[in-house]
């Protein structure tokens, strides 16, 4: 009887450790993804013609939706300087898990 109780206890403790470690890893991934990308990262992903600036045709997602707000000189391109000075989007309410 003691042997079965010990095995059960070890199994429960192992399961708790495994699932708590998984939950911790997932929460850390969420925090990493919430960091806004740098202009260099955006260039690497989106600058198709490698000219060091982003046109409306090259950008995607929220940046495309707010292109005119970021392109303050209205030349059709977002430069590093414009990106750094751009207004940051407001965060919505926190989601309940």
C-alpha cells in the first residue's frame, strides 16, 4: 500500500511541476510578444526593395491602417525618424484569462 501511495504522490508532484513550468513559459512568451517591434525589425521583415524606408505597399497590419499618422511629411514613406516620433497606439483593456 505504501508503494502505491508513494508512486501516486510522485506522479502528482511531477504533474504539478510540469504544468506550472508550461504555464510560466507561456506567460513569458506573451510578455515578449507585447514588445513593439523596432524600426530595424520592421525593415528586415517588410522592406521589399531594401531602400531603408517603408512604403504603404510594403507595410502590413496596424501600421498599414495608421500609415498616414506615421508618415508626417506625406512623402509616401515611413522613415526611421518618423517611426520613432510616431504616436504609440493605446492599449485596450486587459483580457481576462
